[in-house]
């Protein structure tokens, strides 16, 4: 019996730092900023989205995407471009797809990737927090690495008061960086 208790105590001591590391202030800040943008993990209110777009097939072709969102397990989407049409219905655990071709064209998959729709965005693990001001805006900047690819590190800067995402900064080449700005 003493061996079981001792083994359990060692396991708890080993597991607790790993659990605590996931729930640091930096990670909580990063998770809070990501939730509004992640339909499938956050708690988005019901909405309707209509998008007109243009894709390059043989010639530029106009298309339309609509999404009727009720919850992560109850939604409907429809995409039309050229002569192609695809309707996807999610009802609980079941997903139904109706299309007039035997496959989804690559340009439609690219549209879904662009919108981060029907694919989960990568999960980032926070490593460091820095507070700074830029253009008289107080920011909390979280350095983070992708959970599935540690060599992809980003710096997410959030408004210190509202926790809204302001920018995403990352390295794309040894001497080149990219930055997305989110505040208008």
C-alpha cells in the first residue's frame, strides 16, 4: 500500500508542473485572445455570413459563400463558383455534404483555409510575456511557439485593457519578418 501511495505522489509531483505550465498568465492571455476567432472552440453567438469572392480558374471567376451559424455542431454553409455548388450541413455529430462534382476543387479548399473554416487554426504555447507601449497604446506581447512545430514562433500583441489582438509578428526567413495588424 505504501508503494502505491508513494508512486501516486511521484506521479502527481511530475504532472503538476506540466499542468501549471499550460495555465500560466501568458497562456491564459493568449487563449483569451484566440477564442473570439475560433468558431469551433469558442462560444460564438449565432450569425449569418455572406461573402462574394473571385477565384482564378481558367479566367477570374466570381463566387459566393454563405454560412448560417447556430453553434459548433449546428450550422450550414453553401459555396458557389462557376458551375460548382457545395452545401455542407452540420447537425450534431453528423455532417452532410452535397456537391455537383465528386470532389471539392482546390480553390474552394483554399477559400476555407483562408477563412480558417472547417480546419482548426494552429495552437500556440506561450513562452514569454512582455509589456510595452506603441503609439500611446499599452500592449501585452506574448511570445509563443506552435505546439506542433516548435520552430514557428510568433509574437502576439494584445491591447492591455481590452485583450483584443493588435498584431501577429513572425519570422518567415532567416533575415525576414512578417507582421499582420488587426486594429483599424
